[in-house]
């Protein structure tokens, strides 16, 4: 949650901080602030509640200039999103400023200890204790004071600290949320994620948990948790910075929906050869021994990533015959789970930094499982704690609502299912080739669905006034019903519920009347007739039916009020195709309702706290 930036170098710092915060606003957007140390050695702070634009206005009215500084965009955990609670926070003397991403669990205890020593607090945040502790330990060495402070903290944090008494120096540390240090020429950058530094440098160092870095214009020195020097290992980021911009689209979400054909192609390139049926998932470290000795696969994720896991279960059990358990990461970590000998646990996470998913996979590892990660962010924590990694190659996903990350997660899960099936001798070479051939058609088919955007917008116009929706599907389409409902509620704030179509008559059918539209996922499959019956039951109760069906299906048109079509495909691939019209439907409903599509209320892109 929260985005943090820092800069030390030869340029005017404020524009760099603001630009960086703009690129991180997806991480939190209920207040923002900057602290800058000027050449005279005094700290200037500007903060504003609400979106970043308010801080920009504040700075236009009351400018700051300086040589080094820090910035923050907040997703509130402790204390309301007010200016007083906005970061940076300062010590009583106004000499030290600090930004923080995370939660300090023992802050009440620390706060009373400080108050007993006469420290006065001016905010409700947990963060403020950190800056007062640094100040209390400061004896002319900022890094040493920060190191001592970290020993007192329980919880998770990424922090950046500046002191007016140690010019041209920033100290940063992490335990949980990410810190990226961008390496420039006579300048260096700190950020929560790669986009803010990409305009200046492609060489970055990802700090590890427990590490602390001292960053000056010419040097980055890193210490481990015990204070020992650690070599800074730089990685080169290969993303195209333009992919992190809106590129002419009104919203990132719309752009990212359109990018799905490319993202899926990129996730397949170098991994499959549809002419020879070869599948190469090298980085996953999956060989014949593991495929045949694996007792079960545990798929762990949150939100959309959990929905991807549900689809993965159908594929992997059917094609490869490996038992799959799917868990909400937030439940798994606390329920004393049974992990069989020979289990593999796989985290599914776009960001690679979701706190619940990281904790769940660590729990699985502690219980003896081998760890895999399907992840979109190179160098993220999830990729670093895993024995095998499959990168989704979606490129940066900025919109809070996950779209291309989801369909590339599905693509990777399907590849794992096929590879396991091959290694376990469950599918012939011809059967694999047939599937790879059809997989390669998906990007083109998705382009065809995206081209129906105007028609979907028109359907959105018709349904935007409804106050609640039911999404139904069976088999592989049930998780897509869940995902469709999640997309609609998170960006349009309309209540939506996903349900297995066959369960309707066990309760939810009581909801149906002419005020409750049913979005029914009914492309051709062996469950088609059954879903069609469920739709007719809903129609008989005056429900408004919006069907997602295979192109040319005349049958469903008879009892559907609206029909969106997806191309004919192997039924196995319907989840990938059916997701796309639902993403567009949610998008257009939200736009029509005037919602903030890319930054919906109360949410943040990366949930680095529990
Ligand atoms: C969905 O649109 C959300 N962005 C959310 O459910 C997300 O999938 C979840 O928070 C997990 O994030 P992760 O994939 O980065 O771990």
C-alpha cells in the first residue's frame, strides 16, 4: 500500500519527487506529501489530504526547492486520511523527516514510552513513533540511529529517512514492503516500485528484508540485519517505460484490457513451440522427478489471483491428474493447514508483495512444501523466496483492477497443467500440440472481443442503473463468475455476487426479480445445457439475463435480454475469453457512473499489509 520515493543528486528534487509519486499513486491515494532539505540545511514539508493533485496545488501556492528529499502517497491504516496524518512525519526539532509504508504493530507501546519521556505526538499514525525513535537515538550518525530504531519495531515497514544534519544522504530500510534503489550518474533514487526510476535509470537494486541502505549521490552502501556490509547486486529492468503510461487510453484499466493479446503472446514466447509440442518452463525447475513425486499442489493467492487459482485447479486436476488445493492466502496462514509430504505450494500474485500471500507461502514452506511463484514483478519478494518462478510477462499493471495480470496468470497456470501432463505421461504429443495450437489463437480471439467495446458499452448503458448483479457459471466458468462480480464491485461500487449456476436453487434464486440482472456465462461446453436451464429458471422469475455465449448461439438469444459473444474455442480456453467482456462491462459501467476506475475508493494496488 503507500508509495514512497526519495532522491539525492544534482537536480531540483521536487519535480522528481512529484513525478515519482504520480507513478506510484496507484499504491495509495488518500493523502500525499514531500519533505525537502534545502541548501541552507533546513527541512521544508508540504502535505495535503486527498489525491496527489492537492499536493501539487499546495506546492504551486507555496513552492519548495532543494537538493534531496523524500515523498509519500498514502493508503491509510492508522488514522484518518487527513493532512496531519499524511507523511512525511518529522521529529520535534524538525531536523529529521521520514516516510513509511507498512504497519508498526507495537506502536501503542512505543508511543506511550515516548510520551512518558515527554515526546508530543501530532498525528494518529503508527509512523510517527519511528521518526521520534530515530531522533532519540541520533548521535550524529543517521544510519546508526535508524538501525537502533529498527530493533524496537514489530511489524512491517519500508522507510526512507532524511536528516538536515547529514546533507545529501538518505537512509532506507525494509522489512516486508519493497524498496527499489535506482542507480544513476552522480544521483540515486529510492522508490517502492520500478516505474518512478525508469525515466532516469534501468539499473536497480532490490533491497532484501532486513537490509538497510545508505544512499548518497555517488554511493549506495547496504547492510544486512546485523549491520554487516552486503554487496549491492544491480539488476537491469527491461520494461519499456511507455508501457507504464496511458498511451492515449482514457484509463490504465482500458489500456491494460487492450494489452491482453500482447501480454498473453509475451507469456507464451520462448516457452512453447506449437509445431513440436515442446513446452519449456525452465525457471520453474519442474522436471520429471518432481512432476511424478509431487503429492499435491497448493495454489495460494488473494482476490483476482485466487480466482486464477480456482481455474488452475480445474485444468491441473483434469489434464495432469495432480490433486490441487486452493486456498485464500489470508485463511491458509492462520488455519493450521495440513501440507502433505511431497507437496508443492504455488503463490499466485501479480505484485509479488501481497503480505497474506507471502505469509501463506512461507507457512507452506515451513511445513515442508517446495515453493513456486507465478508473478508479474521481477525481483519481488515472492520470486525471491521461491524455488521456481514463472513470470507472467504482462508488463506493468497500474490500474487497481487486475485485468492483463489475471489472463496471463491463467496462461501460466495452463502451461503448468500441460507441462505436468506431459511429464506425467497423461497427454500424447498430438494432444499437447492441439492445445498449443489453440492456445496460440487466443490473442487474436481476444483482439476480436476487445473490438466489440462499443457494443459492450451499449450494454453497460442498459444495465448501469441496477443496484445489484448476480454472475453465474459452472465448472471452469464459475471462477470467472466470481472474477466478473469482483471487477464490477471494486470499480463501480455496485453489489455483485458470483455463484455456481447449479447452486442458484439452493438459495440465491430467492433474490431474483426484475431488479436483479443475471450475468450468465454460457459458452459451448459439456455443461452448456445445464447452465441454459439455470438461465431459464431465472428468466421465469423476471430476471434480466445478460448472457456471455459462443458466437452464433441462437438458442440463448431466445431468453436473454442481452448477449455478448466470445469466439468458438476449446471449452478449456473459455475462462480466458469470457473474462474479457466482463472486464469491459465493468469498465464501462464504472465510467458511466463517474467512478474513479484506476483508483477506486478504499483500495490500493499492492496490499502489503494484512
Ligand atoms: C483485483 O482486481 C485486485 N487487484 C486484487 O483482488 C488483487 O488481485 C489481490 O489484491 C492480490 O494481489 P496480487 O496478485 O498482487 O497478490
